C-alpha cells in the first residue's frame, strides 16, 4: 500500500500573498512557459521552477522559499506569459513573506542595514557619495536655474567602474549645453534594491523619504543613470507621479539629438553590439533610445546579437543578485559575452551599471583583449573627443 502523503495547505499564506500582489498568482494556469523561458535553464540543470513556485503559492503549499532568491526579475517570463501573469510581483510578494518568516539569503539583511545607516546598499559612507564628481564643478540642483536633475544613483556614486559612466555623462551633457544640477552628498537612495529583494515595507519608507526630498527641491524632471532607478521612479513612486517626469539618460540624449542640441562632429570607426538592460527594455519597452544615440555617431556600425530587444539575455545582476554570490559556471553574463564576440564587434555597449560590472568581468575572463565593454554615455563621450579624419 502506498504511503499516505498529505500536504497541509496554508490559507493564511494565500490570503497574505493575494493582498501583497493583488491576486497576481491566481491568473496562472500552469502552462510552464515561464519555467521554460527562464535563463537559469541555460546554465544549470537544477533550474528555477517558476511554474512550481507559483502553483505552491496558489495553493499555500510550503517549500517555495528554497529557490526564491535565484530570480533576477529580468522579466523574460512575463514577456512570454500567455496569461499576462505579473510573475515578478508574485516573487516580490513571496520574498516579503520570506522576510516575515526569516527565510532570507545570507547577506541580504546587511544590504538593508547599509541603506538604513549609509543611504546606499554598498556599505559606503554617505559623506563620499559625491566623491566621483571631484574636479567636475557640478552645481547643486536649483529648480530656478536647471532644466533637469541628474540622479546618479548608488551604484554610479560608489562603484569605481560605474563612476566612469557618471563622469562621461557629465561631459556629454556639458557639451550639449544642458543646464543641470545634482544633489551631491544629499542625494537619497531610490530604494530599488530593497524592492528587488522584496522588503516592501521598508521600500515604502524609502519612497516616502525620497519623494519628500524631490518635492522639497521642486524637481520636475530627472534623468537616471541606472535603468533600475528609472524604473522605480517611473513605476513605483505614486507620491511623485503627477509632479515630475523621470527619464533614463539614453532617452534624454536621444531627444537632445533629435532637437539638434547634441551632435557628434567626429567619427568613431567601431563595430558595436548592444546589450538591452532588462529594466530599460522588457520592463519599460525602451529599445530605440540607446540605439538612436549609437546611430548618431558617424561611422559607428551597430551590429545586433541574435537575441536582442525583448529576447535579450539578462546579465544576471537584477533582483538582488548583485549582492549574492553566483558561481562562474552559472553567470548569464558569460553567455552574453560569448554571443557578443560572435558578432565580430569590438565594443559591447550597454546602458546599465549592473550590466557593465557583470559583462566586463565575463569579457575579461573569457575573451581577454577581444571585447571592450562600455556604457552608451562612455561611447558618446569618446565620440565627442574623436576628430573626423
């Protein structure tokens, strides 16, 4: 006689998750497209069972915590879901429940404590937030003098590699004659890292604080360096929805080009392929802005990878994975660097600090000397320096 296996369903869990996600999991009819499309299946046999986790959540069956923190929130599953299930919302809701029951990956509590004490997730002192701008003479934002606020974000403020993106963007904006300012050491964290790891209560605290600062400074338009910051301001800041317009900086540069304010007098003879950041592309349907900037550079040749735009492969840095260890054999960025090499391009371009860090590390390790990984802002600044031959 077979063993009598019984599962105890947790009705409270189902009700709590429905409240957190607006019933997002209920729409799923278990076709499995999400699991099949998840990039973890490309790097490990023991993939991320998205369908199973959602079904467990629907029924209130325990056990969904085990692989919850693998998700990079890249949105590939949502892009292909025939039912339009908001899968990322489900995972964030489950992560919130995991925080409540203390089933959290090692290292993530430190991430939140760093935001609390340092106003950034990188465990760096707030007094050094504007150190990246030393010598650039950037004015503090004044709504009466400036067109836009440059929101640098935590990663480009503190990560040494990403700081180069911020400095390059300042060069481009100055060349275009844009009147802009920043908040220096007083720039607040946007809270995206807290959202990505599912601590929704703390994220809402950050939103209230940061939105209050923007309202106090009378910010009506900002440009963000990171697509993660841009996404969170655009889609998760209801307090400022009617008072200011957030843009990703590539959208702003594209508009400057259209308006004739940004021109590239020199040529850049390079073959360039572009990595679509998940939070710019799939999350916000912005695919053309970065390509418009690249296309405006004389003699720059843009070559697409086989998987591009909505089919592009995640770098692996989203969803809190930047603060968790991923073994070398399971890094999505390794696959992407190899795809970029196949195009014959000399430059792998992107427009996200997380992508820069992940892809550059993979390119240096796998194909040293063959592929430069540069941000769109860096390429634009480089093009401005090059005289036409």
